[in-house]
C-alpha cells in the first residue's frame, strides 16, 4: 500500500480502491504542537480499539462518519474525505486552553456545551478562529459551518452518554470533519488522545493530559478506558 500521509499519531495509506484508505495508528504521542514527544508501546492498538468502538456506536446512532471497519490491531478502513482544515472542539467542563485563555476556574460545568474552532496550521500553532474567519479563509460557508456545529453537538450528546455509562466525564474533545461528495462527515479519530476524560468520582484523568502534564501512567489509564468499555484486547 502506498503511504499518502503521515501525521503525528497516524499514517494514511491508499488502497486499490480510490475512495478507500487505511488509517494506521502509531504509538507516538505529541503535545504542544510537537514540542513534546514520546512513544507509548501499543498506544496505537488501544486507540484503534477505542476509536473503532466509538465510530461504530456513532454510526449506529445515525452519525455519518468515514469509518468502514477495523481490519487489524492498528488499522481501519476508512472512506476518503476532503478534509476541512479545522479542529472542532466541544467543551462540557472548563479545562485546558479555555481556562488559560479566559482565566476561569478548572472543572466547572459549562451552562451549555461550548463549540470552538481551531485553524489546522502547525506553522501558526493552530489558532482559535470563529465562523467569520472560516468564511474569510474560504474553508467552509455559513451553511456548512452550521451543519458542522449541529453534527458536533449531536455527537457530543451521544458521547456524554457513552462515557457516562462507564463512569467517565467527557470534559472536552476534538473532532475533524470532511466532505464526502456534498455531505459533511466525521473523520479522524476519537480516543483518549483527543478527549479529556475524567473519572466521575475522583476526577482523575484517563487521557493525554497524563503525558502533557507528566501525571500518572498513560498506558494504564488508556487500558482502564478499554476495560470499562468491556472491549477485548489481545496482546496488549
Ligand atoms: P485544549 O484545551 O488544549 O484547547 O484542548 C481541547 C480538547 O481538544 C482536548 O480534549 C484535547 C483536544 N486537542 C486535540 O485533540 N488536539 C490538539 O491539537 C489540541 C490542542 C487539543
């Protein structure tokens, strides 16, 4: 298979079919725009399992995604999308850059889920942008932005339920979307790398903040999420 793209945590390969790709999960973790890097043995396997389970759940609940199926421990078959270069972050509780930017207290439940957009551009450090900036940059039109928000909020509702079932609070998370013909479709991954997940009782993190902030054992925490989801793991 031909490698067509390599990111910080994933590789994308072209299959024989033009419209189908393979998404391969690596073990590398990065933070702060690649300034901090480390490998965690089998992180890619765990994230592939968790993200596959989430995308299967979302598909069952009528969310259109790029996910076709998991084909190996580190690989998924996905539909080729025309990626929209924005990171869509939804926050249910205050944490991370929201706390730093606005000076509010960490861990507060927000009145409403907050939708934020970041322009995917490493050279600019993924700056936060609004609807008007997105239109100015010709990334998407007003209608598409509204659709992205609506799908994102629907996904948020479903994911809050999904994690609440295993006594985890979905504090915030990041999504990426793309076009499949004229349709806006959820892409990328949803895993502990791209979410803030706190234990409901203890508020301990089960996500990449463990690596960002040097707290705890990242693999053990990711495995705990798998265990609570009752996902079988071989050789991890
Ligand atoms: P933030 O508080 O650092 O802005 O992050 C918000 C959420 O988005 C958090 O769950 C982590 C996720 N995220 C990514 O997946 N990739 C990124 O590059 C960044 C900055 C955040």
